[in-house]
C-alpha cells in the first residue's frame, strides 16, 4: 500500500460517519489527501518528528508524541481540515456556552 493510499484510508476513517458520496466530495477528499501527504512529507508544523521538547533561551516548549497512526485535530494539517470541513465531510460539535 502506497503512502498516499495509507493517508486516504486514514482520512476516510477520520471523517466517519460521513462518507464521500458525490463527485465533488470525492474531489475534496482527494485534495485533502494531497494536502495531508505534502504536510507529512514536509515534516508538518511545530517540532520535528521525534522531538518532544525544545528550549530557546528562556522559552521552553513540550509536546506530547503522537501514538499510533490515528489523526487528531492536532495531527491533521490545517489545509486538509479546511477542505474536508468546507465539503461537509468533517463536522465536529462546537462548544456551546451554558448558563451557570
């Protein structure tokens, strides 16, 4: 299985229970796969792979290392997230203010 096929399989699992049913949704999914592939090949944003913390002067950053190959809102690239959301394939509940 190619890297692109692996990313597509992971994105299809990430958008569940939604599915790409129309040609437009399939095209959006393909664009999201391309965006995620480019993102992962470039090393993503933030700390390089395998680095959990770094310090520059008095500023220190610590990130938890991802476990497994599942996508989270932190590991899905911003472009892929936007493409999937705009196509209606990725919908997450927005926080709602509650009366105390």
